[in-house]
């Protein structure tokens, strides 16, 4: 019975996520990283890539493709601190 409760909790968490498409950035960023599952309230995404971080920010003006999908546009790259 506890497994059913756990599964229901996991399901409700994923239902609250939407598809995020990452636009721009380096061409070497793999396509599999350009689609993320995020909370609808998320405004920024940071992806580890080739010794640094690629930063993407949500654009609200005309970049959403309707419910269930939002676009994040590349803004900058930062290096990993050593």
C-alpha cells in the first residue's frame, strides 16, 4: 500500500512539470539537453557543458507555445570555478 502512495506522489510531481525548449547557445550542446522538464514557475536553467555552464532564461513575450511548453533562450556562458 505504501508503494501506491509513493507512485501517486511521484506522478503528481511530474504532472506539475512542463516541457522547456532551450533556444540558442553553442551548437555543440546536444539536442537531448535542449528539451527539459521544468516547473512552470521556473525562470532560469543552467546546463553543465564542456567545463562551464550554459545559462538560459525564460522569455515571456511570444516565446511560449501554449500550455505545456515554454522556451528558454541562451543568455551567457560561465566557467566552472576551480
